[in-house]
C-alpha cells in the first residue's frame, strides 16, 4: 500500500527537480515508482496534477495549489520530527553536502571521516563540484560556497578564507629561476586552472604589501579543472601554479613545492557554510555545523 505522505514527498521532489528521473535519483527510487506515486495522488484527488510529455512536464492549476500545500505539510512534518530528534539529541540520518572540488577533496573529506567516527549513526553524501549549487532545489542539507555571497534567505557561517599560494618545484626553480614580481611570470611556464564554466584563469591577480594591485596574464600550455592534478604536475617540474593552500599543504610541508612571490599577497576569497534557516536544524546538521566551524574557523 502506498503511503500518502510519501507520495506527497515524491510529488514535491518531482516538481522541484523538474523531472521524474531526477526525483528518482534523489529519492533512491525508480522512475516508474515516482510515476506511480503521482498517479495514485491524481486518482485519490480525481484530477490531473501534472501535464507530461516526452519533452517536458508542468503543473496544472490544481497541481500548483496542491504543490504549495504539500510543501507546507512536509515542512510541518519535518519540524515535528525535529522536535522528536531534539528529545533524543543523538545525531543520526543522512546528510547531503556540496563543496568545491579542491577544498572538498583535500580539506573537507578527512574532516568528515573524523566526524562520522564521532557520530556513527550519521551518513554523508558529499558532492564535489565547482559550479553554483542551489541548496533548496537540489536537495542539499548544507553547501560550502566561496564568496562574496549575494543576499539570500540561507544562513551563512563564515569559515577560514580560501587562501591561495603561487609555488613551483625546487627542480623547476633551479632550471628557470625564481620570479621576483608577478610581471616575471610572463617568462615562466604556468599551469592553468579551468573553472566550472570551462574558462581558464588567464590573469593572476596579486596585491603588493602597500595595497597596490599587481596582476599579470599567464601563458599556459597545460590546463586542467582539478587543482590536485595541477599540484602533481607542478611537483613533477611542469611549472608554476596558483592554487589553494588546502590543496597544496602536503606538498608545501614536504618541500615538493616551494612558495614564490612571497612579498605579494596572493588572491583569496571568503568561504561560507550555508544551510536553510526556515526551520530548526536536526541534531545531525547542528553537529556538522559545530564541527566544521570549530575545525575551519576564520582567523580572529
């Protein structure tokens, strides 16, 4: 027997994500089961909720009204469950998170491993991507986002800034020399980072200690969209890179990469942990927030 509340949740997810397939992936169901849930709702209500074709789907007038009420009902149910969870006060359940690739792989993943050891009843699904992620529409509990951030209804907790450093291997510097100013990078092999839109960061912007901007356009024969790959290439003597300290820490600590242009301030961006403020956070999310803020705290 199909549960009515579950069918409402499936219907809302299908509307939010725009397709049965996306809803099925998010909920761990088959597309056929998603369709069955919505057909049961339509039969119970005696009206069509969604117009479906091979190319697109949309809501009927009745479906739009029902969708709004379903979201309200599900929010109230989640709040009721949160109250019970507060009584138990034990973090448990699944957390779905998103983070930038470099930070997520090199800094966040080890932190989450320790977090799950501390809270054995919590499961984590971590999606690494450098594109903008919509927390509500894509069903995330929390996202890590590089700032500055626009006005939003989400709660944002500031973390340690996303600092970068320019560096190269000792072998490369012995062979090609050490740049003294950003302008010297024009005479060097630089390894380029490709952003989520497919564009290469061709201009590296530094700041002198007196606050004057210092930028230069780099030439790059090797470009990739993963900072870890750039770090390996630089350690092999491929050239100079500009990447986050979170990605480079092990290379810098072991001397496989040496910082350059240390008289200049490398680019940095604020980082935030963002989550919905529409209802009280369940213990699993509160535990994550407390852990992350403690471990990746901004400088005082």
